[in-house]
């Protein structure tokens, strides 16, 4: 019986020695990496004021029958915002620059800079928020974009 136990333990040890391992489950090197760079369509928005967030709704400035308004963040720091402004779907574009620092995107247009916190980012969706104060009232704008 002792011989069988030793043989079993030896076989088990030998099997463990020659068992190959796959890549760690945490290694997602083949998974696409989400990037803020690219063209993003305005999709949804909500407003938070005094700790209360409105229900998320469709982005109100998208003209019915037109493509969605968008932002484009190019690799060279160039920013472009596209707005379809009328029933003829006239595209007005506003150029600027952008930078990313950790979890923040700063957009600069005509000498004015606004920082947005990245709430979530995937290969298909970008959610940001920014806090503003107007006429003594502070509110947070929450905007959701879909990759164009």
C-alpha cells in the first residue's frame, strides 16, 4: 500500500511538473484598448443640481433628421465640435485643442478652457461630467457619447 501511495504522489508530482499553463486570466492583451481619441456622437445627458440628478434623456441639440452632433478628439491634440443647426442639417464646426491628464479631458476653444472628468470609457461609449456655476447656481452636466 505504501508503494502505491508513493507511486500516486510521484505521478501527481510528475503530472504537475509537466502541466503547461495558459496566460493569466487577467491578461487582456488581445482585448481592444479604449481610447478617448476619435469621433464621438452626443447621445444622452442629465443634470445634477443640489444632489439631485435628472433622468438621463436624449441629447436635446441633435436636430431631428440629421446626423448627431459630435466632438472629434484627434491624436495631435486637435479638437473639433460639429453641430447640425437647422432642418437643412447645416454643419457648423468649432475648432480647438484638447489634452488628457489622467481621468480629465480639457477642451480649449477661443481661449476658454473647460475640464471634463471621465466617468467611464469603453471602445463604444464615453461618459463625462463637468461642473459649472451660472448666476450663483452650481450644477453638473453629465454627457454620454457613442463612438461614431
